[in-house]
C-alpha cells in the first residue's frame, strides 16, 4: 500500500507504477492481478483511504472520476485499461504457442471457459482468446448467490479465477490480453486475426463474446459518462456516500444494483418506464421494505443537464407526457444488454437487436458457433451460460467428427 508521505503519491512522473483505485472496484482488482501475474512492481493508492487522491485523478481525467487510473514512470497514463493495453504498454509477449488449434474460443466468460474445458477433456487442442479479464459479466458481479453448488454465494472475481484455473487444468491455452480483430475463412480453415500479421487457424470457432450494458441515448448522457453516469454499481457506488442517486431500469439488474447502492447512498430511487416493474417479486418486496428507496413508475429519462457535473435529470410521465426536473448526484443505468457481435456483423444471421440467431448453437456460417449472452434467446444468466458452454462443446465435438478431425 502507498504511504501518504510517499513523494510519488501525486507525481505525474512517479519512480514506479502507481495504481489509483479502490478495493470494491473489479477493474482495479483485475489490473492489479495482471501486474501480479506478470510480477510487475507497483504501488497501490486506495482512494477511500486517501480522499486527496480523488481530486488528483479528477484533475488527470478532466473532471471525471474514473478508476483505475494508472501512472507510469515515463509520464504516460492509462485509464480503465484492458489487459491488452497493459500488455502493450509493458511490452509483454502475448502470442499463442501454435498457429493451429482444433477449436478456438473467443471470450473467457462462463460459456467460453466451460466450452473450452469440455472440449479439452475430449482431447481437443483449445485456445481461448479474451481481451479483458476472465469471467465476463459474471466476473465483475459483486456476489453470485444463485449459481448451483455455491450455497453461500461466491464473489464474481473468485468465480472467474476458479473457471480459469479449471480450464488450464485440462490443458486449455488462454490468451487473456489480446483482442480478435477479424474472423474469416482460409480454404478449409477458419481464421482469427489478432494483429496485422498474427492469425490463428482452426476447424471450429466459438464466439462467446457476451454483451455490454445498453445506454439511454438521451441528450446530456455522453457529456456525463464517467462523471455522474455509470453502468456498474460495484465499480462506482462508493463515490456516492451519503448522496442521492437514480437507478434507471425496472428489471432484476436495476433492483439488485439499487439495493447494493444503499450501502453507500442515502437515497436510491428507481425509475421504471412501465406501469409495473419487471423485477422478481422477491426483489420488489426487498425494495418496498426500505425507507431509503423509492420506485418511480411509468416515467422515463428524457434529458440529463450539466456538462462537467450533473445538474438535473428531466423525467417524463409517460401517461400525461408532462416533464419535470429532478435532482440527483448520480445516475446508474441498467436497461439491458447490447451483444458484442461486431465480428459477425454482415456475416451471420442476427436478430433485430443484433443477437446471433443460432438455435442449435451453430451460426449460419459453417463451423462458427455461438453461446451465452451473444446468442439470441439466451437467458443472460451465469448458470445457463455455463450450460450453453457445455452444450456447444458437444456440438463442436460432433462437427469436428463430421469433418474427420
């Protein structure tokens, strides 16, 4: 841990790598884990223990409170970097051992890693390529308490670490800091390109790339992203100790994250764009029991006002059309997911929301499979994602057998 008298604490040219973060931030944990795995020396500054560091990172990020913010001795700065960006910055070698694998999995979440370990147990050589931390959305979840076998729950970080170790145990090779830029076909082989001159070949390709949080797409949202508009309560909730926040979204995610935010905020309101929430009755009952939470039904966010700081939220009553200004310190958005399917745009059959249509796991492109949150019709739950991983592994096995592989 960094000491407050350390001369590097607020130095833009520190003598060692400085990581400004917090214990509750999954991306901070991942960055520090990355450094630890590579045995890179660094000093950690916990913004909760050193309030002055919050002003320091705001200055660096033009008023935005974003962590992790990482300073390097050469004066360069990385903000919320992916593992690939860290690897590039540190000059690390992140190439696979071979150029050909029986199967290549893009994505290291529950679907991808489960599929990989099943295939490896079948005797296949498997490469997993993950651009960020292992575990996907599950890996940054505060606690998984509905995954079978974990009766007392398990943190997302621990769950992801176990999945990674289990896959490696069966011989799966994992590239954790590389991004697939393009997929294609080279004769009888499928290709995954991660650089202008780096291609990996395979007979079967699995996209388990998951999904990302949807945005409201209202005026003012872009200006306030990372300042007062957030998509991760566990990442940014602690910025709002004793303050008032608005949660957008009436599903399970909105209610779950709203309940979590009560650990920090003094008041948490949830705005729902329908006459009834879609969240489970259990979650609705938990929210109703709290005096520091309020559900605003049949309203939607029309505008966010403010440039460098949230000044007002404009809500519209969907029954009357009337609008009114409300005042919150922060807004957390949980209105669904957008699939990470850029690699298949214009190539495979997608539904109207961009999810891949693959009822039997294989896409409209022979040899290219999809599983988990990126697939149309998936339930967007960690347990079912793992189940899809097992199912798609068996489908890939049968496909390889049909090719004589």
